[in-house]
C-alpha cells in the first residue's frame, strides 16, 4: 500500500514543482481551493521552482484571486532546479507527492522522476508526450516498485478524461465491452481560445522524434493484446463524423497510447477483457479544414529540419493560425471555453451466453468539463493526488510506473471529478 503519511522529516502532502510556470500557477490555485479535502480535512503543501521571487509572486497572485490572504504567509517556498540534482533530492525528501508541472518533459522530466524514486516521493505529472511516458515505464518501473513509489503520468487533460472515460464506459456497460471510439470537441466563448506554447513545443519535438518512439516500444517485447469481438476499423485521416456531426481526424495526443497501456495492465494484472480504442477530434466545417491543411503541411515540412523546428518554436501564433501563443489564454478566454468527449462503445450484452460473432449492444457516454488546459488539467491533477492521499488501499498493490486508469481503476476518482465540474454520464 502507498505510504501517504507526513512526518517531521517529510512535512508536505504535496509539493508543486514548477509552480511559477504557466500551468503551475493554476495548479497552485486549485490546491489552495481544495485544502479541506486532504487527509482528515487538512492538506500541508508547498511550492517549488528555480526562483524564490517568482514563487512568492504566484502565491501573492493566488491570494488575490481566491481572496485568501493567508497564502502569502502559510505556504512554504522551496528553491529547486532540474539542473541541480541535490536541490531536487532535498525537495523530494520533504514531499509525500510531487506534482510536476515542468515541461516539456522530454527535456526536464527524467531528473524529477529519478529524484522522486530515489527519495521516496510519489510523482504525478500532466505530460502528454508518449515518448517520455513510455520511456519512464521502461526505465523506472522496477526501481519504483522496489521503493514502493507510485509514478503516475498523464494526469491532466492528457489523459484522465479519455482513460477514465473508457473505464467508466466499461463499468456502465451491462455485459462485455469490446470497443470504444471517442470524439473530442471543444467550445469557446466570444473571446475565442488559445493554448500556451509549452504544449506546442511538446508537439514539435514529439513529431520530430516519432521514429524514436517506435524503437522504444519494441524494447517492451509486448505480445499483441487479444481482440474480443469485431476488430475496430481505423477511420480515415479526415472524415465526416455522424457521431458529432462535423469533420474529424485522428486525435494526435497521448490518449491512444495511455488507454492501450491501461488496457494491457488490466488484462495482465486483473485478467480483464481488453477494450479496443480509437480516438478522434472534431475540427468543425470546411473553413477549418482548409486552415488545418495549410498549417499541417507547413508543420510536417518544417518539423523534419532543425531550422524548421526553430521557426515553429519561435513563431507559434503564425504557424498555428493563432491556436497557440507565447502569452497563453486570458482568464476570460478560459471562462468561456469547455470540452466534451463523446464515447461510443459496443460489446456483448449480459444475456449473450458466449461472446462471439458481431457485438449486439451499444453504449454512449460523455465526459465534459471546463477549459481543458488550465482549468480541467489542474482539477484532474489535484484530484489524482487527493485520491492517492485519501485512498492508498485502492491503488495497485505495489509501486511502479502507472497510467491513470491502471492506478485509479478501483478508486473514487471519477466521483471526485464529478463533484469538481468534470462530469461523467451515460446518454
């Protein structure tokens, strides 16, 4: 069972590392909102990063936004730097859980994971980079298991809504669920929407390193998961989706990778029936298709060369038609934005004695919530941490590197998210 108690030498339930970064500042606010949900109604926490001055400024800002002046004096500040292993070790020794908000993780993630494993702190990140997530599993799973440390990746919008959404759909289905497709749509208000360029950087480097991900996966020597029911057909690169009544394309993020790893864990550890998964994102009408084609062609061409990657990194707004920016979204833009995952599943009903042939039953579920990157992501990250602190017995028996679905399948995480504005429902 996970060790979750604080002590005189490990005084903090949570340490937010990278608290002064763009996403980190919103994680700080979310932790401050939820202190009463900690063990016995109490949550001891601290912020960490390179600059004491910037961390104090973030606490000052949170105190103003939340009308909680006590944040200025009651939250401790820890100076720690990815480039200084001793400072990371000192930080991890003081934390039950480190909430790691420092990306791109392919450049800055591993030293933090290493420090957590070596110094007995659990680690939660909001990474959407399959190469980092799967590399962490390959390189740190056995060490984390030995130490009783839980390293749980992709606990933000990438990929809790998708991963837990598939499990929710499976649990609500009366019978054996065999396949699920998800369709993501996002909404924005009159002020529009945009994403901070940290996510853009992760995408640029992720696509550039695609070949490395394939060779990494071969090192696991995984056998293919068994297919139950009809084989799920892959959709085209661009198609009109009747499910969401708009054009859609395959979802480029980490969700398919994370869901597949969860399904593998559940098959191997719990002898569950595997669920096939396909992930798609709605892009709207013809105007958006034309924009996307231009942006996509430039991106695919430039990402192959170092000078091209430098251009993409330097001018995110230009190359993404304003979808990404160095400033990130305003609070007003965030308030007007939302997301919705529509899950369409099929399988065999309970009354079908031997599940074979064409599946005979369907289900549709929804996961919907507020703006994905800086409202929903802090909620999912913090609720994942609170689930560890409050329900250690619900986690897998031993430490290791886990996906959210593998870690939280037997917990009340979905109920917690429902109470915090990320709604799971059956249609």
